[in-house]
């Protein structure tokens, strides 16, 4: 059949995301899936009961556009207790259908034609397409392997009057690195006296290791006044499929955010919001997450110490990078695919997080898995 040519793609360089590609390859090959980031164990049963209770109670219709007030109040309380920042639940907090929607919304609300947005590669893959769809220009800076820190001199060099936004992410996906207090202070200094807006992707805020403190932009008042902070309950409560997250930002920024949010999703899932509001009252539910995942990280890396892979232990997130330089010189996308098909273990190749596909022979493995899954994975990796 002949079709008229109706499409002039708005995202000519985007294919299907690597997470979908690798999860499918894992399932097609019956491989252990350490690619897409999600736990293979269940969430807390009390949380499920709370959702069920709220469904039974009839909380099944649209939530208010910005989210149910009880949940927004709990987020305000948590943000103040952890980071010392006061956000008004009425005007400065919005519940979203996950972190990705919140990021897309914040970018759409702020970025106009020809505005420049600085991002740091390797970079989570949803930022650039959102910038492009809004007519913005992406300015790419690189985090250098193996420790993946921001070089602030590079940032100073590219900032100009067209710079509208800088997007940061700590703890960092895909590398597992974290930003320090000094990093945030530098960002605060560099952006003072500019009209640059910041998106701070903090979806892994509760997964940080070795006694480090999460450096939320909320801790830095002069940064917070120009920032959208994005977080996600999927990561924190082992419920990535529920797609619930939130954004906090000062009133003037949040007003613009909501203008877009209301037409993108209007509101997020109601019974889950009620359930989360109650579940958040027990602080250990999120305060104990770092030690839970630090144990998983340590379990995984101790079991692969004898392998030929090189690594620096992740400082946060539930991802561990492994370098395979001493095993193969193959391109990482090929190698990841071969590991899945021939050895039965799926990971994410890091080059896909660079616009020019920089290949340092590094793969990302998700350790949010049962110990028995990690055992099987380690056994395979040690044989390679
Ligand atoms: N955040 C998840 C990861 O990094 C992926 C989410 C998705 O598949 N879009 O693996």
C-alpha cells in the first residue's frame, strides 16, 4: 500500500528508548534483566493495603489538578525536615505521573524557541527530546569517566545570554555519581545574577551511600529560588509501575508548571496519592532506603570482585557501572547485546546517553534485585 508522506518528524534522531530495547531483548532471550531500572521484589504490603483501602472507600475519581492536599503536605514536611526548605503545599508542590512527566512539564513550561539548555553527558535520555520538542537548543557538556564530576569551568564557558536552563541530576543516572556541597555552591555562584532556571532531577534522593548526604538544591536558598526539584515515589517505594512523582518549585515557577501539567495529564492517580500520604507518615519507609540499597550494592560488588570487570562502587542510585576494557574492545551496544544473547544477562550500554555516542566500554547494571537474582548475575559475570 502507498501512503502519502505525512510525517516530517519532530524528533528525527530519536528511536525507541534503550530501556525498552534492552528489556525486550532480555525477555526474548530469557536473560537476567539488570538493564531497565526496576526492583524484581515487591513493595511493602502495607502500601498495597492502603491503596486497596482507598479504592474501597471510593477515592477513585479525579484528584485535584495539583494533587491531593494531604500528600502535598507530607512532601512539604519531608522537604523541610530533610533539607531545611519551606515550600507551600498549596502553591509550590504538584503531584505528577512520575518523574519523566514532571521533567517534560518543567521543560515545556520554561523553554522557548532558541533558548539554550545545558545538560551533562552521559545524560538520562528524556531531557534532550523535551528540549528539542520545545524548540530549544541543547548544549552538551561531558562528565569525565571514571568519576563523572562536573567541570565548572566548562559550564562558565558556555553560559551566555541565551542560556535559559541547566539540568542537573544527583544521585546520577546512569553513573551512580553524586554532587557535593561544593558543586552546588559553584552552581549557586555561577547562576547568581542570571535568569537561568534549574531543573534538579533528584529522583534517587533517598538512595545514597557511604554516609554521604544528599545535596538537594533545596538546601541552597539562592539556588532553590530558581529551581524545579523533581522526585519520584517509584524509586523510593519500589513501585516504578505506579508512575507517581512530584515537583516542588517556588510559586512563580510552579504557576507556569501547572499551566502545562493541567493539559498534559490534568492530575495523577487518586487512590495511590491517598495511600502515599499515609505511608509517608512512617519516616523509616524512606530513611532506611539508603542502607537497604547499600547492602544490595555491596552484595553485588563483593560477588563480582573476582571477575574481569573494573568498577568504582556507585555512590548513589541502584545502578553500578562496570568497565569491560580488559575483556573486549567491542562497542558497548554490541557487547551489551551479545552479553544478553550469549551469556543471558542484560545491561544498559552507556554510549547511548551521549549525543555523539562516546564509548568508554562501560555498561550499567541495576542491582535493585533479590539476592538470588544478584547471585545468578554474579555467577555469569565471573565466568566472562
Ligand atoms: N529510570 C529507568 C532506568 O534508568 C527507566 C525508566 C524507563 O524505562 N523509562 O532504567
